[in-house]
């Protein structure tokens, strides 16, 4: 069972007619964590830690509390002594209040592919790409849970109108926890595990025409900030420990603050499904920059990482055709449309449904889905 005792991901659900509650998934059911805590069946935790509509209070407690709670939950479930809520009777909610959101550009294959498209005839990788994990600060307020409809965004391209090149990005994301770091005190690579609570699937929806027109000189803005979807369940780092593998070699050798010991790539199979057809399959183990390196770089200037912050990998693409993590790559910027049962696609059309999935053998990260809605009314009377 991919949501068995090896997994036990955390989320928030709202049963029909009930208030949101923190939960752990087990198979096709969930366990009410606040009910277990109030009954004294969980380790000694602060009162009300699971009573709110998000997991942030639990995330602040740190790795020791996470491990103890997970071990106790496994004991309770193995003994069959838990009241289970069928997931079809509850609505999944956003599991954390996202304070900050950072999106990286950690896949060598994806960065190379887009560099060739956006800067034809030039070196696809800019000189800094192999020196540090390139990224940008996204908009936390538009992070939504799987299943939320996505409205087609407006913007300049350079004419003004709804995006005509709406795309998906297949990503993994880290949700941070613990007390965090103090302002001005970086998180070393070696301490990353103390700050990584778990992982989610991420679809960083992208309007490629808006992105292409605006990204120089300061990088992504309206082409990225309108929506980012994450999966409803956070898979704990501990559940993915058996699936850590060696990362690709890095050349040149990173600076000392980015050097990591041990295996920090994740052997997670990923796929993109568009309107019921799988159009891409890849694996996260090929990411050039690992998550500890991303977190170390994001904080090396003294920036803080707090419980509930989201750090996404950027699009994950492989080297082979059919392993790209975005439509702009799969269709070669529209020159090679995808042939689907419902018609050809270069970019997303209104009504299209995208589902991203991820699994590491016996541990599923679930899915993140979204359906494209038509653009809203004309902003500001523009034509």
C-alpha cells in the first residue's frame, strides 16, 4: 500500500459539515490528530498543537517531535486502534500557511532546454548556473491545494490579454519546519535535515508568453505569480530516507558552503497526465542541485526559513524525449504538438486538466491536479 505505515503523510481535511482538522493519511482514510492528542494517545505535545486549520504549530516543534509522533502513529495503526475517516467524505485543504515561497531552477536538462529556446544561438546556461542554485522568490499568497481550478492569467505579451501559452511545471517542493534560523544566521548544508519536514508535489503554472516578455532584467514576475499548486499530503523526510541516492556529479566543485556529504538526491518517479493521457515520465534523482544545497544557498545571506515555508525544485526534466517536465519542452515551444485523444496540444486550453504524480516504490507522494478556467473579465477596461 503506497499510503501504508512506510509513508504516513500529513495534511488537513474538512469532513462534511465539520471544521478543518490536522490529519495523517493511511490508505484511503485519514486519522484525526487532534482527537488522538486530546485522548492522550500521542507523545507529550503542547496543548492544541493539532487544533488549528494548518500544520504549522506541529512543524515548529522540530525533528524529535516529528519522529516520536510518527512512531506512535505507526504503533496505533499497526494495532488497529484508530478511528478512520474515509477520504471521500472529507475535503482536502491547504496543509500549511505558506509564509515564504522560493522556486529554484535545479534541473540541468530543463535549464539547458529553456536556455536554447529563450536565447537561441547563445550558450544555453548562463555563467552562474553551475556555480549556485539559481532561484527566485515567488508569491506565497497564490499557493493553492490540489484540485483548485486555475484561471488563465492576464498580462502583457507585449500586447495585453489572457496568456496564450499557459504551461505546467513538474516539481518537488520542501516544506520546512523546526524553530527556524535567526535572521543573519545561515543554515549549513549539514543541518538541512533538521529544517526539512517533508515533501510535496508542485505544479508551478507558468504563462510562457508573459514570462518571455518580462523576465529580463529582473526575472519571473506575472508569468509565474498567479498560481502554484501543491499536493494535499506532505510526505515526511523520514519516509523518503530509504530512497535517497547519489546526486549527479557537479563541475566545477561548489564552494564550501554548498558542499554536501551523503546521498541527497531522491529516487522518485514522476509523471504528467494531461486530460487522462500520460505525456511525460521522469525521475527526481537527476536534479543537479540538491534540496540541502538549495536551502543552504537561500539562507547564506542570513535570510530566514520558517515552519511552513515552501522551497520548490523548479521543473524536473530528464535527458530523453518524453521525460521533460513542461509543455514548452515536450512540444519544442509548440513546433511539435502533442497528439492526444481529444486533439493536439502545444500549450493548455481552457477546460484542460493536468495531474502530476510521484512515487518512490512503496511510498506515494500522491498527486497534484488542476483544471484550467477561462480568463476572468477584462482587468481595468483594457482591450
